[in-house]
């Protein structure tokens, strides 16, 4: 196995791992549209792996893989930002609830 081919196999496995991770996150979040997109990327990653086996598609496969990995990472980043916003909202609601509870309790005991 040449160094170039082993690098390509590593990149393919890395991309496949990212796709599986994205699938797990999206299944957990139960967001239908993003779930379908991630299934599509998982299928495309298998296609990229098969295309890599053919020498004349090597450059096109690498370009496609880089674009797909970038898009996958962008979707993951978008999901993580949404999670951070949700956590901040929950924290604000807890603060507001604690403040309301303090106002309702009598202070003269």
C-alpha cells in the first residue's frame, strides 16, 4: 500500500467517522430535515470510498471529500451553536424562576 493510498484511506475513514457522529447527534436531536441530509452524506461517503479505488477519479474524490467534510463540520457547528443558545435560554429561565420564588417567600420570618 503506497503512502498516497494510505492517506486517502485515512481521510475516507475520518470522513465516515464524522458522518456517523453527525448521524448520532441528529438522531438524538430528532430533527427530520438534518437527519435526511446526514443520511445522504453517509451514502455519499461510501460512494467516495468506492470512487477512490479508481485512479482516474482520485482527484475528484479528494475535492468532493474536502467539500463534504467542510459542509459536515459546518452543520455540526451550527447544531452546537443552537445547543449553546438553548442552554443559555434554560439558564436565564432558571434565574428568572429563582428570582420570582424569592419575591414570593415572606421575608419577616
